[in-house]
C-alpha cells in the first residue's frame, strides 16, 4: 500500500535527496571543524595560563556552545 501511495504522489525527488545528503555531510564537516577549533582553543588557553602577567587571552572570555548532534 505504501509503495502504491509513493508511486501515486511521484516518490522522492532525486535532487532533493542529493541536496539532503550534501547538507548532512556539510553539517558533519562543520561539527568536526568545531571540535578541532575547540581543542586548539583549549591548548591555547592552557599555554596562556602558564605565562605570568595579564595577557590579552586572560582578558577575553569567549564562550563556545557545545556541538549538538545533527538531525538525520
């Protein structure tokens, strides 16, 4: 029955499916980049904490929200 209904409405548009796959991959790429940048930021903060005195990094407080899972 579901197969008949999908046939009746024309089924899924291949262009739409391809665009959805492309966007899902882009979200995964951006999440990976966010994890990499957060790790680099943590390393920079650790290095800055080892130095004495008031540095620029000590005065800047940037809060980066945690990555949320992509909807699939």
